[in-house]
């Protein structure tokens, strides 16, 4: 399991890129979910409770993204 943490920069880069892009996507998805009948995309500011939900979900998937990226990097460079 220690091989996953060998490339710490790769883990953190993958984590932060995913985190930023996914927060943007989640806000757009949140807006679409709240304004289903609207044909114009107007960004809605999430409530504090919704921000917490978005943050926790994004954080979980960002951690998984970083670890999987490092793992697959290890597998492909091992071959």
C-alpha cells in the first residue's frame, strides 16, 4: 500500500485539479436540479447546508481520484 504514496506530487495535483473542476460541476448540477424548468442557466448560490454536502461529496471523490491516479501511475510505470 505504500507505493500509492510514492508520488505525493501526483496525488496532490490530481486531488486539487479534480477538487476545483468538480466543485464547479457540482454547482452547475445543483443549479440545474433547482431550476429544472428554466432554459437559461442562472447560477444559484447554495445554502450553507448545501455547501457542506457539496464539499463532503467532492472531497471524498477527490481523495479517491488522487489515490487511483497514483495507483494507476504505479501500475503503468511498473510494466
